C-alpha cells in the first residue's frame, strides 16, 4: 500500500484552516504532519485544533523536516514566491494559494525553481474542482451548449477578513487581484485553456477609499483566440455573505450555477444561529446557510488531486503555468484600467513592483505597450 502524502502547511489562519479541514476529509490520500506560522502561539494552537503532530514558528525550519513531501502555502501573497523557492530547494512539492504571487518575474522564478528541483508546483484554484462547476464543464465538453460564446464568473463578498489584503503593498492589488484571479482562471479553464487575445477592465474604489488604495469593484472582459468572451465580476462590496456563481452561453443552450445560495437552505430566523456562510455578518432574518461548504468549493477534491499528482497517479490540471497565465491577465487588466483601453496579449512588462501600479501609474502601462 502506498503511504499517505505528508503535508506541511505554512500559515495558520483562514485558508490554513480550510486546507487542514479539507485534507482531513480525504484521509486515504494525505495527512497534515506539520504547520508553521510566525505569530507566537498560533502554530501550536492550530496544531492542537487539527491534531497535527509538529509545529514551527519559522517555515524554513519546517522545510528541513524530512518527513514532509508537500508544502501548502497559505501566507499573504507577497510571501508566496520566496516560500515556494525555499520549499523547492528543500525538495518539497508545492501547493501555492491564489494568486500565485505578485509579479510576473516571481512567477517565472517559482516555475524555474520547481522545475530545477524536480518538484511539482501546483496552483490552488479550487473552482476547477467545485462539483457544480465541474458538472457545467462536463456538459459543455459534451457539446450540450453548442459553441460557447460567453462564460461569466462572479465572486463577491463584503471585503477581506485580514488587514494585509487591504494594503496593496502586501496584496499587490484589490478585489481584482483577490477575487478576479478565480474568475480569470475559471474562464480560461472552462474554454479549454486556449490562448487569450485581449483583456479589458473597468476598476473603481466605490466604498472603501478610506481603507485601501485598491480597487473594490472590478469587471474584466477577456477575449479568447476562438472569439469567445469571458466576463469576470469581482466585488468587495456585497454584504450578506459570499456569492460565487457562473453563467455559460452557447448557440445551443446555457447553464447557470450558483455555488453557495443555489445549494443553501433559504432560512428565516428571528433569533439567529451559529454560522450561515463565509462573511455573512448576521444570521438573523432571511439567510442562506450552506452545508458542506468546503466540498461545494472543491477544496478537499483539489487537495486530493494534488496528493495524487505527488504520487504520480494524476497530472496537475492547475500548475505554475496556470498561475502565470492568471498573473499576466491581472497585469493586463490593471493596465487596461489605467489606459482606458483593451490590452492585447502577450503583455509581460518587466520591472513592475505590483500589478495595481499599472492602474495607478498609467505611464508604466503605456511604456509597456
Ligand atoms: N483559494 C481561496 O479561495 C482562498 C481563500 C482565502 C485565502 N486564500 C489565499 O490564501 C493566502 C492566505 O490568506 P488567508 O485568508 O489565510 O490570510 P490570513 O491573514 O487569514 O492568514 C495569513 C497567514 O499567513 C501567516 N504568515 C504571515 N507571515 C508568515 C511567514 N513569514 N511565515 C509563515 N506564515 C506567515 C500568518 O501568520 C497567518 O497565519 C492568500 O494568498 C489568499 O489570497 C485563498
């Protein structure tokens, strides 16, 4: 019998909890054996909460643990590149949370480091594993909708839970970077990973100008080589809990999938209850409590796939290249908003400190054309 893939998690808060819980849901393939997080007490508390045997305050120490085969990076965006490179050098396979990193140079360096070390770089885009969306793609691939000309994805909530997301120096951008990266990857995957011709984006800071330099509303339009269009709506201004949905249109049909509210229990309660859905501020009145939240997103299925890739049983459907495609579209979208025009791909300006600079300093975008 082949042993379980042994995982070390970097980070101990929101996404780390999601990954640890998801790994436990697929115990036949993998297990978390260590966690690393710098804030005193956090790694230990996390280890206790999830029954993980070892904890570290420095992730580099965890990387020298010979038992660990795969690292799951759930730290802020600005740390993804260095952590991936360090993990690759230590001979560990890497699962990196979205967005892959901050700059295109970082994406290249991460891909190179993993290739040189002979380890896998897997990009954690769970929408490729969300059961409802997988079903939509299976029907599309069967031809159920004929020739698809439009794929829409929207992700909207009331704004991130941690301060670093709001600081563009740590995140690299706003709602587009944080939520739009899902929709960009989704449309690209849904339409068969074909070449992207151009990107157009409309960005604004509608509600949170006092809190962030980042965009809190984003609409991104992606033109694909075969003429199909992807449309991605990203918002940090939707109270009432997380919303994630898709629409697919072809000349022979269409489908709609609302991942959370579409699976939820329409509920009315005058007194409230413990938990409804991610980022719902209240459970009183009408709410849409979800069940099997991680499963509906596809997180356990994603981690199972990655563990099977480490064992050579499957080939990653989301890898460093996927993350780099998304990163290039993010650059193009910010540049498009800066210049007020479509940006043709390839678009790979060098020396940009963070994607949002291409919106805030249009001269950088102009110089890159
Ligand atoms: N796939 C998804 O849907 C999804 C959802 C949420 C977050 N994410 C991504 O996961 C990453 C983390 O987001 P989060 O929501 O968990 O943020 P968070 O603020 O809740 O947690 C960040 C964690 O990183 C740790 N950290 C900071 N510096 C570190 C260091 N030097 N070494 C080790 N750990 C360090 C913090 O201690 C904390 O535990 C982000 O890139 C985010 O975009 C993905």
